[in-house]
């Protein structure tokens, strides 16, 4: 049984195959319109989501399949005390594949240990978000033409940002990737990722506080929001939430071909005026997310389309 719990569950070759399939789906959507007829995707979202849940659902529907599930733990038997392991045993009776988002790190791993259907980790706490990582990789490869020889700035909440953590794990496997870690002291990348991932693989990186100091050297800027739901108190969140705001003045410091990504939702860390800059591709990135999740569903269900 193949699951996707962590970006490292996939080899570089497997990632390339999924990205190639996603590109083919984008180019020839009609070819895949009935690939999952008779199949069902269960979406178990124990915490709020718009893009991740709807993109998984759109992906399955675009493949001709059906969707069932819940969008909040409040509308599930979790409110009655049902365990994740019991829930997945039950869901496996109804669906062929499951996408799960949970506020607790490791919940999708627990589910996978008791599941007879493939589990997709759609985000677990501040830990991993592998389908967003596949989306990011597809976006970068499609728009830049490569996943190697890039300098990427990661800006904002690097401490709790699971999209950042997953992307780092994935990108260190490509050649000549450099990281610029842009954050306030309180939201720095966790030391275990710096030591166990970047230092261990001799990946060049530097940490800066001011976004302006990094803009000129970046090929990609990956903005993130400061996540209110990860903070233990309101005061710390209010102090941090407006630390970085990308605006036209800062964009003027960047290369002409630097691209801006964001996993969304944004709050106010990217000014609306940036949306019309052709280098701002975060809404296009969301569209890539549908294609890559279509490719992932087909891969995990072992469905081949000729």
C-alpha cells in the first residue's frame, strides 16, 4: 500500500514522474476525464481549509470520480471521541483513497498504519504538507524550467510553516539549490531542520531578518503568512503578523525574472498591488495544485491512462 505522508516518501524519479503526468493532464485534460469513474475520495479535514480540500475534490471530480467526507472536526464523530485509527478503518469501507488534514503532527501516519486504502497527508500541524510541496515543485519546474541551480528565499513564518519544512526537504535533493531564510528571530527555521537537513547535506544557506537585504539575489521568493492558529497567545501573533509585507517598492529590488510563490491564504503579507506584477504567480500556483493532485491520485490508485 502506497501512501504520501512526507515528501521523502517519493524518490526524485517518482516525483519527476508525477510532475510529468501533471503536465500531461494540463495539456490533455480530456484524456483523463473518466480515469477514476467508480472511485471515491474521502476528505477528512479536522482543521479548516479552502484550497487544499477543494483542490483535492476538484482533482477527483476532474478524473470522473466522486468525493465524500467532512470539512471540520465539529461535523465528524471526532466530537464523540472517535480515534483517528477507528475513523480510517470505517472510511476504508466507503472510499478508495483518503486525503487527511489534522492539527496534530503524525495523525496521517497513525491513519496509514490502520488503513487498507492510500492515505494522502494534506497537512499535519506544523509538520509536513507534501501535496503543497508537489504543487510548489510543479510550479517552479513549469515556470522556471528546472528544479536545480536556483536561489530561493523563504520568508515569514519558518518556525511553524509546514509548507516551508516540506519544500526544504524536497529541494535539497536537487543540485545547486541555495536557501535564504528570511524571518524574525522568533520565527526562525527550527534547529532540527537546519542541522538534520541543511547542514547534514552541506546545503548553502543564510539567515537574514530584512527582506530588502535578500531581494536582489533571489530566483524565487516563497512568501508565507504568520499563522495565528499556531501561536499560543494573541499578543505574540499581533506583534509578528505584519513583520513582512511585500509591496511594489520591494519588488523593484528583485530580478526581472524572479517569481513570487505563496501557498495561500495570504492575509496582508503581500500587498494587493503586487498581484498585477507578472512575476507574482501564486494564483497560477493554486491551479497547478489541481493538476498535481490529479496526478497523485492516479499514481496512488495505480491507474494508467494510455
